[in-house]
C-alpha cells in the first residue's frame, strides 16, 4: 500500500499563488505516476496535472501555463505550484498515485483550496 498526505491548501485571493504538497510513504517503489485532481462543489472530480516516474508532465487545458507539477524524489513528494489563481480553481484538491501493484491506485485525503474575488 501507499499512503499519501497532502498539505498546502488554504484561502487565497484571485491572482495569488499556493503550493500543494503530496508526500508518499509505504510501497513507494511501486509508484509509476502521480496526479492531481480536484472536485468543486456539485461537480465531478476532474484531472488537473500528472507526472510520470520518467518526469513527463501533462496538464488540463484549464491550468496550462498557470500550474506546475514537480517532484522531489529524495523526499517522495510531489508538488503542485498554482499561480494566477482564479475563483474557478476553488475545489478540494486530491493527489493520486498510480502503482504497479494495484490497478486502482491510491488517493490522498484532499486539501481545500479557496480562491476569493
């Protein structure tokens, strides 16, 4: 199993920045990719960004140019740097790891991001 702990959410004004962190522990050797997702009230959970073990990154069109996903392999932590935040970025943000040993992956507990106008 892999355990994920997210942090870094909070309240920020539109145009501001936040950095989310997702720290992994447990069977980290099995991780082959990690993604960030978000869910706004009344909406379905949606993909935000992902990074593979090889460092390839993918972004949703809505966050391209504003969000950056990165990793610190030594600390088994992935980050989501969010700049130029908009009110529509308000959501609970979840990290998810994709592993070789379990087809459904593992989710973090989520962290709230609220962007005020």
